[in-house]
C-alpha cells in the first residue's frame, strides 16, 4: 500500500524531436492539495495526459495509487480537461446521466449540491454554456464520481473572481471532509497559494522546485544587497540559486546556506544587506526566468 | 451508456441514410415516376445495394474520437474525446461498442435496401429466384462489411472528412488495380456482385465471402491495435 497518490519517476517525452518532458519526477502524497505550476509549454498538460493514460512516456514510469494508469484506476480519479469540452449534443442532465453509471461510488448528494451551488441549468445544451459554466459542470462531474484523486487541468479557467473563490472553497472543503487528493495545474499563483499544501514548479519538462508550500516559504529567502559604489563581480558562496542585478542592487534567491550568503554580503565594503521571505509568485518567476 | 453516446453521435446520419434508401427505392418505381410526370429512371439491384456500402462508410467510427452529433462537425468534438478517455473503460470496449453500433446500423440499412430491391423488382425488371436474390444479398452484405471495416480502419487515425475521402480513394484504387492485375475473379467483390452475381450464376460465391471476411477481420484487428497504440 503506497501513501502516494501519484508517483512519476524520470518521465521523458518528445514530440517530433521537441522535448516536452526531460526526466520529470513527481511524488504527490495522498490527501494533499498539490499545485502543479509551470509556464505554457513547460510540460504540464503532457504530464497529465501521461498520468491519465492518454499518452505514453518515452522513458520513466507514472503510477497512480501504485498502479499504472489503466481503466480500473480511472474509476478512482476525477478529471477536468484543459479545454473543458464535453459532448456538444448533450444537455447538462444528459452528461450527468451518461457519466453516473461508470462510477459505482457516484455521489448523488454532491451532484445535487453542486448543481445548486453552481447554478447549472440541467436542460441547457453544452455548446450554449459559457466556458465558466462548463468548468463548473466538469468540476461537478469530477467531484461526484466519488473519486479519491482529482486531476484538474486549469480548473478555474474561464471563471469570474467570485466563482473562483467559490470553487476554491469547495475544493478545500472536499479535501478536508473526504480526504480527496487534489492535483491541479494553474497559472493563477494567488489561488495556488491560497489552497495548495504542496507545489511543484516545472520548467522545460523537469521539476525545478518541489515541496510543501510552508517549507518552501520558510526555506527560501530573498537577499538584497545594495552597493554604494556600484556592483562588483563577486563569486558567491554555495546556496545562491538565482542572482539578478538591478542597477546598484543585487538580488539573490537562496534556498540554503542563507546565513552564509548574508555573512558574505555583509563582509563586502559599503553595502546594505536585507533579507526577506518570498512569495510563491517570486519563487515561480525566479525559477522559470532563470531556467 | 456508451451505446447511448454512440447513438447520439450517429442517429442523424443513420436516419438520413434510411431516408435516402427509401427515396432511392421510391424513385426506382416507374409507376410513381410516371404519375409525377418525370422521366423514367431505374436503379438496378446493385446500385441500390451500393447505397448501403456508401452508408457503411459514413457510419464507420473509430470509437474513441467523439463524432459530430449532426451532419456538421460542431465545437468541442475533439476536446470531449479526453472526457471519454477519462472514463474507467478500456479502449477495446470503446472501440467495440462504436464498431458494433455502426455495423448494426449498416446491417439495418442493408436489409432495408434488400427489401426495397425485392419490392421494386418489377420496376427494375428483375426476374430473379428469391433464393438467388437472398444469396446475392448475403454476398453483398459481406462486401458492405469489408467496406465498413475499411472505414473503421481509416477512422482510427483520420478525421471524419478525410476518412470518407480516403475510403473513396481506396475503393477507386481497388477497382483500377483489379482491372489491371490478373487476380482470381472470385476474389473481386465488385465482379462477383455484378456479372458473376448469384443472380446469374445461381451459386454462393464462397471464395469471395471467405476473402472478404478475412479482409474485414484483418482490418478490424489492425484498427484495434492502432486504437491501443495511439496517443491522444
């Protein structure tokens, strides 16, 4: 029995010579709300396609609840696709009626609740729904499956701020009350910061930052050094991950040996040194910019 | 539920094809044409049954890709394929249900076409023994199944529009090749359904049936391999 909902080791995938994944490792603990971050084209959707069994990795392995992503495992997964497309010839009620029999643990209570909360019109055909409404319908379909794992590709895409808030609240409630693992990709760093317990930032097909959000915030510091006489070329001690120069200031993002870097900075003549914790946005931007 | 989905996706073209078969049968009746004051037109038995072969191309589907619910492709078709793939269903089952449904619809249209041929036989001056006509219909159905399997094969890797064109092109190429290469005539489905039809020879073309069955089975087996191997 594994305590990981998702485990990916060394995933590699190329499309026509273009590398989409370059040895991606993932470990998503059961019960976590796991934010999956990266720029467009970083490999997020490719990873999700491999996890769902839609595509195969060229190298490496992906397991869900310890098994390869086969049909039986998908009974335990709720899924929201990136483009939120559903069968255009069905109504909201039709697509619910269609999906329900595939899932023995279908939750009628959640179905009713989300139909009401999201104000979804049962008799409206899918093409007549806005993207936001389709997002809500897909969330309803994913959650009502009674799934132990939700894989959500940009779940709040197309939603207005009030609806985003509503969806995030529901996801937190679901994780808290049912112990559901939620693995979601998003470009909205503020919403990830609001609900995620763990994050991974991927860039060019591999993980560049991973851990619990609390640990990462504790671990990373930004050290700003202002040089009164202009910036000099300095060889920094170990631990400086990303160094950026802006005029007479050097900004260092450090994940370890923070004290050593601060001590080195203070030993330099005519400098002012400050350090502060970083936001998820800073952490993300620093890593994807540099890489 | 997969049957329901398949039905939703094929019902419009299926009903249109049934209507087309009935219209074709109606215009074959010289009485109705005479009453309408139109120039007499006659479709022979092969042409009418050829309609079910055409129908089989239009009814073939890959089983994974969502197909247009109507006759026009609509928004969201390919995106919704990912929703289908996220269901706890094997690709074999998705493929099997869709292929079976299309085949059942093809069979219904074929039977309708055969009944239509029987009903309009005076108009098309078809003086055939009922058993010979039955043999012809059975042989024609094997031919239609082979055409359907070819449609399924193309549908596993081509979009709807290209699938129909690829099927037509393959059929035309087949006719040209059969006219140039001296293969045994008993293996030529079109030949056996026309000049060497059971209506004329009064015998069942067993060799052709075996060849068509083998061809259909091979195409469907290759198709299911493609469906398993393909990435979406």
